[in-house]
């Protein structure tokens, strides 16, 4: 069993049990080329929490990627997308970027990338260095 990096930030959800697929459909998070889906529960929990805190619609550009799709997308060989630990959320502008990054940091998303410009990469991959923003 993998364990997440220790997180001493705020507890991200204390409300009643959620319908966890209310905010994302499996299809949205599945591989764009073959429809396979692997999503790590600790990451998914954080993604849902991030969406709730942000309070804006999340459009998933990329969720799970199989090996072939990751290669075609030019993703790194150790991409967290291939292991169900990452999702890219499209942003409409700078305010969306701020809202999503702010929410992500508050719910234990441990790696955030905004270099893509038009999307925010969110990950909680325990294999990688945590608390990184690039
Ligand atoms: Zn695929
Ligand atoms: Zn990504």
C-alpha cells in the first residue's frame, strides 16, 4: 500500500458523505485513447475536495493516461497520469488559475503545475517530491 506524504494542512472535508462521482464522471477521467481508467482514491478524494473548495466547474483536459497515450501526449516517462495520481484541469483565465491553485493547496494536492498556461496539473503522487509548484 502506498502512503501519501504527510500533510498537516487543513482537513479538507468534514461534511456528510458525498456522492463522489457527482463532480466527475468516470469518462471524464478515463484515458482519451482507450477509455481505461485508473484513479487512486487518495488523489480522487483530494480532487473532489479541490472542486468543492474552488466552487467553479472543473473541465478535465487529461486524467488517466495509458502508456501509449502518455507517449503520444509527450508526457514524462514517470508521469503521474499513468498511475492515476494526476489530472489536468482546463482554465479559462488567470482568475480560474488562482482559484484552483488556492483550493488545491488547501486540500492536500501536493504537486501543482501551472507552466502549461491553459491548464493546471494537479497531483498527489506519493512517489514524487511533495509540496511543489511549478
Ligand atoms: Zn489509452
Ligand atoms: Zn498533468
